[in-house]
């Protein structure tokens, strides 16, 4: 059986919250609390997800097959449900990153950004 590769473009653009959730899951499976914590740390508190926002995104991503729920490791709290990206979810996150990169390139071309920032 051959699976048909789905086009990630209909999912774009992503909201900042949605992109940060997918970006966090690109590093590997995470449960909800860890996603909240990592998004907060990555953005230095600029993006703070409420639990309602996070679980609304998770439901939508599950419905759209961008993520799947994985099994908890032995000895982990059964209430924590880890999620991971599907190949489509990775394609959507990559397409959004490329879209954002084009925007930054355009901003540099318009001299809105003088040079790449270092962190």
C-alpha cells in the first residue's frame, strides 16, 4: 500500500503558537506540560500558551494528522500523553519555517533588518 504525500501549504500560515508547538515537537515526543515549558523557555516568555490554547492546538493537530499520541514510557505517569510529529507535521513545520525565512529575507532587502542577529 502506497501512502499519498499531502501538501503542507494548505495549513499555512501558522499562528506563532501553533508554529512553536510544532517546533517543540520537532525535537522529539513531548507531553503537554513539557511543551508549555519549552515554548516559554525558547521564546524567553514572549509566547505563553494557556492550557486551553495548547490543548485546542493538540486536538486540531491530531484531527489534521500533524501529530500522533505516543505511548508513555514504562514508569511514567499514565496521565501524561506524549505527542510526536507525523511526517506531514514535520513538512508543515518546515514549510512554515521556509515561509518565515522568506519574510526575513524580504525585510533585509527592504533594509528593515540590517544584519543577522546573534543570540
